[in-house]
């Protein structure tokens, strides 16, 4: 095999790394040879997750909606492990409510975290990559709901659609600096938080619509995450890669 999936020499920042996909993604990147900065608001949870990964991992307190917090986290990360060369914009939140019942504050909170957060961290990291002339890779965690409509998740779906277009526009603008930007758009992936929901009656209904007739496991995302992060995928930019067992083909 000549394709190079190694992340040796890279310093990765994973946002929202205190739980779920982010926490496991940090492990995938460390296994591939990267040093990994784990960021989330709950510093103690990040420290717990980083401790599991050993010396190659470093926890930082990070609120993606707060530009000052992002700069402080990047300063701390740089001092500990060196400049960030790989960014995984994973932090996210979701609410479920009918459009007509959605309070504006709830809408704003989801858009602020998912879309504005992705913009703010991308801006801060890209500025540093450009100044250091290192080039770099950015992987945005979107969702199949950014392209396929369903009910009760309006702000979330709009935020992920926004991330898809932010992925394309930033890829276009940052390519000249050697920075690629792509997005990973998962379907339903089982995590600690949603296992009860997916194993319940709602999950039974949803799984019937998945052409592969199963929910995804986090391990199903490892290959695409590494492709978008490593030299093997270096000629890709501005792509949205869906990993959903075919669900977006059948509609919701
Ligand atoms: P999760 O709730 O376990 O993880 C979200 C993480 O983001 C947590 O660590 C949380 O602390 C962090 N976070 C939230 N607000 C933040 C903020 N302001 N600043 C910093 N960190 C913040 O959920 P998850 O399922 O692991 O989701 C991770 C990402 O994957 C999200 O972007 C989500 O939209 C996306 N996603 C998940 C699925 C799925 O089925 N689990 C499917 C598609 C997309």
C-alpha cells in the first residue's frame, strides 16, 4: 500500500472532545500518530479523556462560542504540543422541537455553537496556520441532516447546512495557503448519549429507513476521518462526505 494515513508529526485539535464522537476521534488520531489537544467547556472531562491517551494528549478548556477562550486554548495547546496543524471542528449541540414552538434563544444557541463556533475556531486556527506557513487540514463534523430535511430539528439542520457551505467557501479561500477543508456528515451513530433513544421505539422506526438496516458505530467513521486528516486525502478539499448507511438516499 502506498497511500499514507499516518499523522506522525501532526498536532490535532478536537473540539467537543469531552464525550461522544469527539472523545473517540481524539483516540483515532492519537493511534495514527498525532499529538492531540482535547478541547471542551468541561476541562475536567477533557483531562480524564486526555489521561487515557497518555503523553501525546493535552486537555484545554474551550468554549467554541467565545473568541477569547479559543485564543487562550490555542496558546496553551501551542505551548504544550506545538502549533495546531489539524483541526477537527466537532463541538455541537442539538434540540428537538416543532418550528412553531422554538424560542429564538434556543435557535440562537444551536446556531452559535454549531455554526458560529465552527467559524470562530476555523478563523483562529487558519490565521495561525497562515502566519506559521505550516499549511494544515480542517475537518468539520456536519450531519446528513445538513442535506436531508426532517422534522423537529430546524436549528440543527440549518446549522449543519451552514457548515457544509462554510466548508466549501473556506476550502476555496484557504487552498492557496496549503490548508484543506472538508466535512464528515454522519447519519445516526450510536454513542452513550443516544443509545437509549436509538434502542427504543423511535429507533425501531428510524432503522427501518436505513438501507443497511443498522445504526452506525463510531468505528464506522474512523476511515473517513483519517482519509480527510492524512496525506492520503491531501488532494481533496471542499468535500462533504456522508457516512449514513444509505439513509439520505431513502429520505427521512
Ligand atoms: P455529544 O453531546 O456527546 O458531544 C458534543 C460535544 O460538544 C461535547 O463534548 C460538548 O461538551 C461539546 N460542546 C458543546 N457545546 C460546546 C461549546 N460551546 N464549546 C465547546 N464544546 C462544546 O454529541 P456527539 O453525538 O458526540 O456529537 C459530536 C458531533 O457529531 C456534533 O457536531 C454532532 O452534531 C455530530 N453528529 C453526531 C451524530 C450522532 O449520531 N451522534 C450524527 C451526526 C452528527
